[in-house]
């Protein structure tokens, strides 16, 4: 049996990411965002949706840039802290023990402790209601060396990435399959699993 539930954003789990912004060290800021995702692969594009009253909103709108920093178990405290504190009131980089480093291609910092930092240039700001969507082109991706395998693939399981699920954080660690496994021939599939 099923029943109707109030309309809402029930697409879970979502990534729990740290979005960093600011053209100079004096204005560097970071906020936690879960309203984020991929929207195009060629060119690579993604988005973040942010409330206009957030401190980072005006910084991103002015600079036209931000960095999506993936989070993991080591960044649990920072991920929660940067979502509940405002950069108007404190230096969140210092208080959350995060290290900013100037990004290569955008006016924003990457977070050195993040396993993956995705540099983004804003191409459109779309007002939606409670949030505005910053649609952006991905111009660079910075990956921690220890997560790169010899074959050039990312070891996503080793990253221990965080997800946000209806008010709680979860880690994402156990792979359950790979793209296309459901139609792969059984003989080859057994060999791949070994």
C-alpha cells in the first residue's frame, strides 16, 4: 500500500558538497550545498542552487565562478559546520580547518582537503523561487593523487564520499555494480567480479 506525501524535494540521496567562492583571500567563503548536480556532459556543465540571502550568493553572482568540492568522512565536521554558519559572521575556512588554494581557471579557491574539486564558470543564473540556480560550465577538475588508479580511473570507493539524505549525512562506500552490468554476458561478468 502507498499513500500521498506532501509535495517536496524527495530525490535522495544527494551529494553533500562544499562550494567555495571569492576572487581574493579576503573574501574567500565556503558553504555546504546539496542542491547540485550534472546537467550536461558535452560541454561538461553542472549547477548549484543557492538562496539569495546566503552570503556566498552575491560573491558567486559578482565573480561568475565557484568550485564544487566533493566531501568525504574526513570532511564531515566541515560539511555540517559550513552549512549552518554564515561567512558574514566568521571565517569558515579557519574555523572548519580547511585550506583554500587559488583555483587554476576561475576566481575562486579550491579546498585542498577535498578529494575532488570542480572549477566552474557561471553561464546563467535562473531564479526559481526559494533558490536561484547557477548553471555553470566545468573548466577544470583537480583530483587528489592518492585516488587515481594506475589505469587513470578514479577510485571512488576509496574516497568515502558523503551524501545528504533527508536531513542526515551518509557515506557512500560500497560499490554495487558498474554501468551496464545488468546486460553484460554472464561468463564475462564472473571474470570481471574476481
